[in-house]
C-alpha cells in the first residue's frame, strides 16, 4: 500500500477521530488540509505533529454546518493547493466532522435536529459537491457513518437517522462518480473512546466496561483503530472497493 505524495482533506481534524485519521495518514506519507470549527490551537498542534513527521499540513477554519460558506472554502482550498503544493487538485476527502446531541425521541428539539442534519448530512452532501471539481480522476471519498446504523441504542434516534442517510448517500455517490474512477465508501465506527459527546465514553469507566463486554475483541475502540482503517482504504490496493459500509467496531453487538 502506498499513499505517498497524496493530499487529503480531513474535516473536523483538530481532535478525536479526525485527529487520529490525520496522524495515521501523515505517518503513511500523506499531506493534509485539516479543518477545525473553533479550536485553532488544537488544530495548530495537529499541524505541528504532521510537520514533525516530514509532511505538509494546513489548518483551515470551517463549520461544516454552514453551507453558505462552502463556495468560499472551496476557493480557499484551491488557493492553498497552489500556494503550498503548486497543484490544482487534492486526492482524498474524509468527511469526518460531527456533533452529538443525544436524548430520548420525545426530547429532541427542532433546533437539535437541524444542527445534526446540517453537520452530518446537509454539510457532507454540499461540501462534497463543492470540492468535487478539485478532485482528479481516481480520487477517494470516505464518509463517517456509525455502528448505530446497524444496532440501536436508546437516545440516538436523530443521530442514527443522519448516519443512515450517509450510508445511502455513499452508495449513490459511488454509482454517480464511478465513471471518473472515484471510489466512495463509508466507515462506521463502533464505540470509540474520544471527547465526542463531552467525552462520555472516554471518561466513564462503567460505560466502557459494559460496552467492552459486548465487543468480540473485548474493549472499546480508540481513534488510531479508525485512522488505520481509513488509511488502508485510501491505499493503492483498495481501488476496487466502492459503495461499501465498512464497520470498525471490534465486533460490537454480534
């Protein structure tokens, strides 16, 4: 597998799964354009870590729920590619950025619903649309889905529905972009110990223990578990895989 001399855009890469993915890609020789919503210092730390591996990285602020900003973001990406790489295209798009608003079905507000819709589905749909002109033949798109589109948990109805939409979008895009040689897949993490949802999984020993007992490999996941799979799927030997939902859960709830 080789991804050297490639450029990836990873959204929401200042922390959690996005950070883990960015570092895994850099270790494999990929240069990066990272996006962050609010924490410029965390994003700068990821850039420094990537640079220390001998790769190039640029951090760009973007709220993936603000679709009206995507045209300008695409223009900024075009400028960054020219300035830092003397290129007009990038190779990989990892739609990772997300938020978590959980609660019982009767408790979900329209504001909560719209926030998740804008970030997890509407944002992914239109950001991909705006960036496609900058992706060459043979590019790769990876969308972050969730194990919650296969198994269910109380309090996740809205979040799971958004990720279910991502699974369907992934197949549709794979069909439409196939003639350009662009593959489109979804990676669906199971329980992962990150700061997502306020770090509920990372910081709750009892929750991790219960979920570990329901996982074939006997533990919850870590960002590096997901980053390693994403890096593998972007490798040269994976070009015949498209339209797939690939669960990265250690065998959760079998």
